[in-house]
């Protein structure tokens, strides 16, 4: 039976809607706020504000539990069109932001395991174990889809942006969380977790340097145009996270002397790189806020969680190298993280309230005017 022109048009429109819906579902940084809250929680105790540790960590857990539900409700119309659009593998830039999910879970795991008395009770181990398992499960899925995307669609240098650094950051964050679990696990699992942590960290460190060299080629050839600017903070933050991860696995007791020497040198070197990247990132951020930002939309989370992991990297490298300068810089970045978190949260709450009640007021006005 022949199809009418109207049927063909409707079919093409439905297909286009499915494709655009799948793209919308895959883009963004869904757990950016979770990473920011959990990172601020980890740093609050180190910066002399222990009263904020549990509230911020609790907020991160609530966000991690609510965001998937809120996302499903918000996109329920897209889900009715079928799951094929969501599962479809698009270009690589559509699959980078989703890595905030395993990374956010990894930071929550580390935060739970770092709780001190009176919160360091046995109850925290079960949720920490669940979060660690979900961290590695979602990491495998997200990285697998990203690699599959590169294999299917190829690599375009101009499409690379700061969110791509989330891919190695997942392995680094998962390695830190796994290393933090070792003192709390049974002795028969300690060796397995230590190997998993070391392997994840080294693979993430290699991935970071590979991506950093590729990003440098992208900036030299195409500049920073054509992609969002805020995610470039992640390039600096990922260097700090790499330093923190290398220093964390360095604390292992069964490492050979050559491995310890290598980890010690790479920890300090990577932290130094993060410090160097901090200068252009801060200058570029200030220039954007003063010259280009219109202060109309919600604030981005990458500056907050990137500064948080940068601070952790500086503090970890300072402990390894016994450097007062890195220690001072780490505490300064920790204070900046808490400030960024407070400002970003207040601004985003203001924008959300304005959007919600503003639309409501416009609807009331339109109803009062009548047809």
C-alpha cells in the first residue's frame, strides 16, 4: 500500500524529533552540581569549616538521587517516542558531559569514607560500597559509549572542548574512591582494590596527557571559538585531580620503590602543570565575566568543581613535596571553591525562581487580557 505525502512528512518529522530528543538527553553536565557540592564538602573540613561537611555531602547525595528522577519527568515526552534515540550513539561531544555521573558518584564515595567522628560509623560503609560499585559500572558504560562514538563517527579536532577532560577524570576519581575504600575492606580484597585503584589512576593520567596534547593542537589551530568556554576550567581541574589521584595511590603500603619514585615525581609535575593552567583559566574567566557575560542564564558548575579538585591536587602534592607554597595555594583554592559554590548556588536558585514565577506571572497577565 502506497504511503501518502502526509504520512511521509509525519514520519520524517517523528524521526527528526526522536533524533533531537536523543541529542538533548545526552548533552549537558547532569551531575555538575553533585560534583560541586561533594567537592565543597571534602574541602570544607580542610579549610576550617567542619560544620559544612555533612550538610554539603548530604546535599550532594540528595541531588544525585533526585536528578535522575527529575530528568525522567522532564523528558517523559521524549521517552514516549521510544528509547532508540537515547541509546543511539552520536558524535563524541554528545557523550562527554554524561561522565559527570560516575565522577559525581566517585566524589560522594570519597566524601562518605572521609567522614570523621561522630559520623564515622559503620552505616556509611554500605552506601559507600554501593556508590563505588555504581561508579565503576557507570564509568565503564560512559567511557565505552564515548570510545564507540569515536570509532563510529571519527574524530574532529574542532569539536574537542573542555568537557572531554571528564573522560580521564572519571578514571582518576574512581581510583581515588577505590583507594579510600581499601582500609575499610576485608584483607583478601585489599590487593584487588589496590591494583584497580593504581591501574585506573595510571590510565587516567595517561589519558589526561594525551588529551592535553590534543587540546593544545586544537587551540593552536582553531582557538577557543565554537565551543562553550566554561568547560575549559575542567582542563585545569583534571590536572589537579590527576595530582590528587597519584598522591593518593602513593600512600599504598605494598608499592615497589621505583613505582613510589615515579608516582612522587608525577604527582608534583602534574600539580605544577595545574598551577600553570590556573593563570590563563582565571584570566579568561575574569575577561568573560567583565566583557561578555550578560548575567541572564544560570551559572555553570565547572569553575566550582574544577577549583575543588585543583585544591585537592595542590594539597596532595604539598604533602608529597613538603611544599609550603603548594599548601598555601591549595587552601586558597579551597576557600575559593566554597565561595564559588555559594555564589553559583544562590545565583542558580534566583534564576530558577525567576523562571518559574516569571512564567506564571506572564500566564496570568495573558489570561487577564483575554483573546
